[in-house]
């Protein structure tokens, strides 16, 4: 049963990705006017222009281009970057790792502080701590994440000079191997600001989920019983109420990773974090469309995989979902 | 007399709450608690600022100002001449913030309106007709969910041509997905209510039922999505502009922040960074507050009446 469900979901994902790839293909050919004018400098002589179009296969009929595009995308061949003057595949490797690491760090911080914050809010329910505390995530949710990022840069990087303002490692820092590249104080030091800023942005959701789920549990008999046994309030909160309130939070956590991957763009750009999201922006600004196209597809696949994972977790936690 | 009354009651029970009683409840809720009143006041204030921008501005927002000694007023801190200081080109920041409210409100309300209309229509048609129509439309929704939102908007906008209209279109093309899914679920449950079945038996056509019986009942939910949508559209527009892919001829809060960021002026010109950011937060929080009270209306359980 579970295997069949998994297979069906994987098939669905493949179908969706094919549709996304098709939309991307069409989108990049939607450009008003001559789409090739963004690829070839219009001042080039006609013969040179024809030569370049021929080399990129842009002189062939649209359906042929489409089939070649699909066949190559499946094999992970995303064409040639005009800007880097190298195959797109060669530049994406590090970017995928960078994006994933930032998303994971954000994920852990978000759920760690989100859950803790939610417990505190529920615990102090009805006091100023709760009413002010519930407002804070709302404000960080309403603040564009790049603006919060700029504030943090202004204070912690430019004024106090505690943290670097851009990039992923100090210039000139040479790592001897991949492990050292990412497991180093220098990397963590660069990771902290972007991770904290996106955490502030996302934290509100788990925080309010935990708070509300815990409040619903407060009237239950087991809570009174635990209190009657003379347990400390902290123990009642963490050991008993929180445990029962965690299910919706776990479900939302699974969906979160996909969300964080797709929403990473702005944070990466603000902190010059060399990941997929920032590269989409840079490539779009440079009109390096093969790269933008590839990054977009990769992000879509990433989000799709995360959502698949979320469905699996959800199906495991709530078996009724599987039977549908 | 009493027969008329009982007939009237039966009729009321048969058709569900009318448009008028629905709007009455909505009005009561909107003005009941303080945070909603604050939210509405803030939104109205911003609308006034946008409408009265030519009067409120102290300066042409594009004008390059000079100091008394003739040099360009580059990055001057707030002063009597320039209430919120100047940009690196000597442009008046206060006037830019004032005029920026226009782009924010325009994108916010138009994009939210379009997403809500599209999302609600899809939801009502899918939910009411069911069958293959429902299947087809819901697969389209699933597919829309598979497309990463911000990347889609920036690429589409830059491909078409950076302009406010294209930002609105790009947002609307994808954002209707969330309202469609939730409102459809509501329509599914409405469809089985006795008064809808009664209407069907009485010979009412599908469009009549949809207009008279379904739409009034999902209106609060649609308005909730509209309120949330306004906030999201404003944030999305400011992100697109911040990433340097907005309309170059329009001053928006996002494009102001883009310049403060890319010129490196943010290192010391706090007066360039704080005002647009606070404007965005204020306006978006206001839409969230209004959304929250609409949510209470849409979900009677939160109101404590059921």
C-alpha cells in the first residue's frame, strides 16, 4: 500500500516537473519581439548572427528545440552560460550545496526558537508577554526580509563590525578539502546573519502554531492532574503539554523546507550568498537566460522533492491520508 | 400576520443568510475591536497620502537638489529643507516615500483583486460542478503550487518588460492558487446544504444558485484571501523592485531600498533605509490586522457564536 502510494506520488512529481519544464521553455520564448535579440548582439552582421543561432540550435523549428531541450534537461544538461562561458552544469554544484546549507540552518533555528517561543507565549498566556510576543512575529512577517537583512547589516556588520557583510567565506581563505570548506568557524561566521534574518521571518508560523495547540490542551484533565501531582510548571509545559501539541508543528515543518528553498532568493541576494536564488537574480539581470532557466528548474525540483517528503511524513503520521 | 412571519422565517432558513445580514455582521466585526480599527485607519491614511501625494510632497521626487553653496546635496541627513534627508543624487527622500505609496497600493489592491476573483471563480466552478471539471481545475492548482513563486515573478517580469502592470500580472498568474484550494473545500460543503438542494429541486439553474446562494456564503473567505493578498502583493512588489527588476520609471519603496543597497549608501544613510521599510511594515501589518478580523467573521468558531 505504502509503496504504491509512494510510486504514485513520484509519478505525479515527474509529471509536474515535465509541465514546469514546458512552461519554462515557453516562458523564455515569450519575450516580445525577437527572442534571439537577447542572445545575440543586434549589431552583429547577419552572417555571424545566423552562425551563432545555428550553433545554439535556435534556427530549428520550435517543436524540435523543445524535444532537444527536454532530452537534455533530463540528462542534467542545461546548455551553455553566456556569462561564465562554460556549461551551466559546471557552475551549479557549489550553489546547490550553499542554498541547501542556508535552508537547513534556517530550518533548525526556525523550529528551535519557534517552538521555544510558542511555549513561552502559551505559558504566559493573557499577560503582556503574550500580547507583545504575539505581535513580534507579525511585524517580522510584514517586514520584507531584505529590509530586516539590511538593518542587521547596518548594525552588526557596518557599525559594530562583528560579522561580514557578504559572501560565504573570507577572501583568501583556502580550504584544503570539501569538509573543511563547510565545517569551519569562518563559514559559520558568514552563515549566522543570513540564517538569523530568515529565521526571524519564518519563526512566527511555528510559534503561533505551538501556542494555539498548547492553549487547546490546557483544559485537558491530564494537565490538571500533572499540576495536582505537584510538578513544576516548566515540567508540565515541556514534558506534557508541548508533547501533545507537536503534531501540527511537525507537519508544518515538513512543508517548510520546500517553502524555505523557494523563498531563499531575497535573503541570498541581500547577503551575497552564492546560492541558486541569488544566481537566478544575477542571471536575469545579466540576461544569461540558460542559467536563469536551469536555476529555476532546479529550485522547482527541490521544492517538489521537499513537498514529496512532506507528504510522506504526513502520510506516516496520519494514515488516513494514504487511503485517499 | 403570524403566517406571513413564519413563511418569512422558513424562507430565510431556506436561502441561508442574505447578503444584507452578512454585510451587517461584517460591519459589526470590523469596527468592534481596536486592532481592526487601527488597521483600517492606517490603510485609509495611506490611501489619502497616495491620493494627495502632489500636495504632500515638498519636492519633485526626481529633482537633484543642491545645497546653499551650490554643491549637490548628496546623502544629506534629515534637515528642515529635506525632512527625511536626501539620496546619493540629492533627491528628497520624504517626497519619494510619499509618492511610493502609490505603487504599493496600486499593486497591492489590483493584484489582490485579480487573484481573489480568479481564485474564487475557479473554486466555485470546480466545487459546484465537480466531476472532471473539478479534477481538471484542481490539477491546475497542484501544478501552480509546484512553481516557485518569487523566481517565477522576477523571471516573467524581466522577460516581459519591467513595469508595474507586469508585476501585477505575474503575481496574479500564480497567487490565486491558495484561495482556490481553500474556497473550493468550502463550496463542497455548501453544495450539500439543504437550502441549496431545495433551490435545485425548485428548478434554479446552476448559475443562479452560484450567484444567489453560494457566492454570498463564501464572500467572507474570499475577503480574507483578498486582505492577505494585499499584504503579500505589496511585499512581492517591493522584493522585485529591490532585486533591481522593477519598473525603472516608477519610484516604489522597494526601488528606493534597491538604490540604498546597491550604491552602498546604506552603510551610513539610515534615513534612506528606515522610512521605506517602516512604510511597508505599517501598511502590511494593517492589512494583516484587517485580515484577522475578517477571518473571525469567516470562521464563526473564532467569534464564539457557534
